């Protein structure tokens, strides 16, 4: 048995695939998969890439990590997460090399998933300048829906690019660009070190929280400010408390008379 054969067999069982099912997904015969798992043959580059995609692990981890060992598996997955973030971030600048803030309106959200790394696409987005937003790269996203009330649909969130996802802070709000859910604005809990996922939560309790794996994330932007044509309404309990204070003050005035 070799490291590769052990890893393929371990991950296949972890995913709940039979040899027949995994062989069909990779596009090989079951007998060849059996040979891989028993160490009688080693997969070539193409099949390694196919195993990597189907078993959701990097080729590097597949051939060099002992994925049966929980600590080794965690470390290899952490390396995968770091590697996924090593891409060129497309930015827009003026003739003086000042970065502008591109805005992604609701109608452009679907296209952004394909064009987020394309400098030409980013350059064609509406862009503007904001004071006091100079140390970092910023992007504006128009949110939709009512999951983050009191911020309403149409509110524009100004986000700062997060290049190291390990530093995502618990209970802070972020724009998370995902391949499956699209662009979402949520409150995030970072479980990378323990469960290798992020927990995304809405401020509106009607909506359930859900987990997102780093493999499904394209970008993360930390919310720094918002622009809205509607002012958030105060919480009713605070409103009632303020009303009670006013009434008490009036009563005290009457008692002093």
C-alpha cells in the first residue's frame, strides 16, 4: 500500500462511494480503481486531477499527506485554503493611481461570479471615490432581500477585501461571494480551525443559519460602511423605553409644581 492508495481508499469511504460509483465518476474501470487502492498501480496526472475534484482535496494533499490522520488532514486542508486565496485581485485606478471603489449592483450580481477576477469586467462596473477609504481595496455591493434587517433591499455595503480568511472575525458582517449561493451579506462565525467551514447567519431571525465550505467561496469582503436611502427604524423596545423616560420626566415636572 502507498500513501496515494491509502488516501484514495480512505476518502472514497469517507464520501460514502462504492468502488463502482467512484470509478464511474472518474471514468475508469472498477478493476483499475481496485489496483490503485491496493497499491498495484498509481494514477496518472489526469486521473489524479479527477480524484482531486471528486474527493474535494488538492492533488498535493492526495499524494503527500496522510489523510487518515486527523491532524495531518487538517493541516493539508489549511494549506488548500491558503492556496485558494493566492490570486490577482482586479482593481481600478485613476490616472494618479488612486484606487476607486467599483460597485456591483443587484442586476450585475450573477455576472460578477464569472467576472470577479477579470480586470476588464471590473473596469466596466460603475465606480466612485469615498473619503477615508484608502488603506486597502474596497468594493461596493448592492444587497437584496430582507435577511439583514434593518438594512433593506437596495442598501449598498462597502466592503474591504479579506486576503487571509483565517482572520475572519466572529459575529462580524461580511459580503461573501460564493459559487453556489452567489453574493450574500451575512454575519459570519469562523469555524475554519475546528470544522473547516464558515457559519453564515442572518440578522432577521426568520432565516436559518447555514454552513459554507471554503471551496465554495470566491471572495470575502469585510463590511465597513453602508449607503442607504432609507434610515433604519429604531427597535420597538428602545422606542417604548424612550417614550417611558419622556413620560416619567413629565410626571416629575408635574410633581414639582
